[in-house]
């Protein structure tokens, strides 16, 4: 350990913590004066061992362990005991003593303690006793204040020692794991051939969650840690390894910002972290979900799923490893998921080239949009259907090939096709088209584009459509027989005269 320096070890069993403390003290040089602060009086056996090693140590007990400011008061009182420069200070405490502190309060306490240590040029070792998984997750983002952070967990006859980071005068160790043997003589490195320790799931059961995601419900287990702000949650997540991180989103305007943060978190913490997004209010489109998944998210929980269903879905990501391989440059990833700058009718040649370009930027084997083929109903032409087509979203475009309409709908899922068509066409598609064919795989779509490309040049309907749209009737003049209702319904948008005459004839 370096001087000055603040080190923190969390130990799950008192026996291991006591052994660690005693070993640390009696290995100090005789000219180093140590201070040891304990929850209770030191054991007589410790004093015998330390006297035998001529260890220079003073013991103190914590009189007010439950006081909220016990850590700050400890530094104030230690100044009463003379010169502190060059001393080793070891404090053993129950991990529950810091559980009540908020993230901001914990950060403030550590900043104060680290500043005090630098001022007095001392070395300080905190040994927390108890289940320290959550506390380590909270401490990990505060590495600027900590010279070292680690955790020891006893398993039968060996102790698993995980180092998050540890800086000394001779260098540093980061994210390392060791197996230690526990014996009467203390702790020592085990033979690697005798004990194999898996470290991939050190915090696998921990759930770090934004409080808003629980909609007022209590955390379902002690492994949950709730945060009042997304900023604090993300800071804590940067210290996790295999925990579940539950983020939330309530407005569409925050999609890009949150996706960028997730992308950075995934890049920093690896593929064992489970990242979950809960939709707090209904604001996500399919393209937003695709962006989240590509940025590093394991699961997106829709707004319509209640809290009970949400808790059940969290179980599905346990043990999951993120397998997607997104672009390491978030801006490139974002660009790949944005729609093209076109909308409405385009010539066949432009349509084919644009859809082929969309196929080339497929993300994670998922089509960026849907292509539909609409064959006009008896008595109607492709131009009649075009006149009824009103595409409002950027990235949605349509053309005509062999008297059939081909529509490209950006970021449209299979179950979104029917509502999308209702929004695009002024008259029911059941009235306008005799058949609708869906190209829902890259292979089928590629074959169809190749076939279309081999056809003779197709007629460009740009001028025809402009001329047709000049002759528009008012909506009150026409009614559309809706198959769903069976009754004539007023058409809310203006329609072409050709469809007016056809619809009137059908009635």
C-alpha cells in the first residue's frame, strides 16, 4: 500500500476479516506505528501475537457505530493522538453502517476522508465485514478517491479475492482474481491447480435500478439497489461486472442520449453486464428499440407490461451474455439506423437502388424496413392507388412496377403493417388492392429486387400523379365501405375523382 492512500476491502465472513486484519498489522515494520479501530475490544490472542512480533499498534473501539457521521467524527478524533504522518490506520466496521447513505452522501464522505489522508500523509485501510456485493458496486465508480478496492469471499476451505483496482508505490493491479488459503497462520495464495475460481459472475445477482422503473413498488429482494437519478445509476453501473442494470425512458427526445450512454457502458464493462430498459411512458418506436439493442441493451420492456410482468421478464436475462457486435463508433451506428431522406412516390429505378442500399446496412440480421407489393383491385389502376397514398414519415417511399405498387416502410415490424397501411391510404386497402404480398426476409427481397432490375424501364408516374391530384373532390362527396364496420364511412381526406366514381359504382 502506498502513502498516502485509501484502501477498501469488503469481506463476507468475520473470521476472514479478523485474519486479514491481524496479518496486516503484524507484517508492518517495527518502526511503523499503526492505529487499529474496531467495533469491539481486540481479542487477547491478537495482543499476544502482536507483542510477540514487537508490533507497534494502538487499539481503539467505535463508541457510536450507528451515528450517521461516524466516519467524519473518527477523523476529527484521530487528530487528538498526535502526529499521523507515515502511520497505518486500519478500521474494521459492519458494512450495514454505510447502507443508509445516499450516493451523494457516500461520495462526499469518501472525498472528505481521502482529503484528510492526503493532508496527514497516512495510509488508511477500511475492512468491511458482511455481504459487501452492493457496497462494492457503489464504491467502484469512486476510484478517483480510492487507491484500492477489493472483496474477499470465503468458499469452504479457500477465499476468493477479487481486486477491482489496487495501486501501490510499485504499480497497479486491475480486475484481478486470486484464490487464497485460510489457515491458522493467516492467508496465503493457493495453488492454482488445486482451486479453480470462476469470477465472471461476482455480482450476478445484483440489480441496479432507477427507482422510477418500479412505479412505487418495493424492491423485490435485498440484492436490489435503487437510485433516484439515472446519473447516479450509470455511475454505479460503471463499477459492475455481471449485474443487471435497469434504466428507464419516458420521452422520445431522450432516446439518442440514453443509447449513447448505454453504448459507452457496454464498451467499458463488457458483455456479461445485463442492461434492461423499461418504457416509463409510451414513447418508443421500433427504430428506437433497434438502436437500444444495437447499442448494448439486452431487453426492452414495453410500457404496457405491468410491474409484475416486468419482474418476470428480468429473470429471462439472468446468466445472459450480450452477443451482438455493434459498431464501436456510436455516431456510425446511429447513422446506420436513420431513415433515408426521401418520402412518397419515386421512380422505379430510384426505388430499387434505395432499397438495395437499405439492405446493405442491415443491423444484426434484421431488415431495416418492410417491402409490400399491392396489386390493384379489379377496375382500378396503379395510378388510382398512388392517388390514395399519403406517406407522412421520412424514409417511407413507393413506386410502381408492372402495374403493382411497391411500398418501402422504414422501421416497420410485421405486426405494424396493418395500422401503417391505414395511416398511409385514404381508402381501405381491402377496397383498393386485390392482394398484398410481404417481403419479410432479406433473401426474398433480394431476389425480387434482382427480378425488378432485369425488367425493361418502367413508366415514371411523377407527372401523371401530379396531374391526377389536381382533380380532387371534397371528402363529403365520397364514402368508403369499411369491411370492419360493414357500413359506409366518411373518408376524412380528399380523394381522386377516379376512385370516387369506382367507389360509387361499387355501392
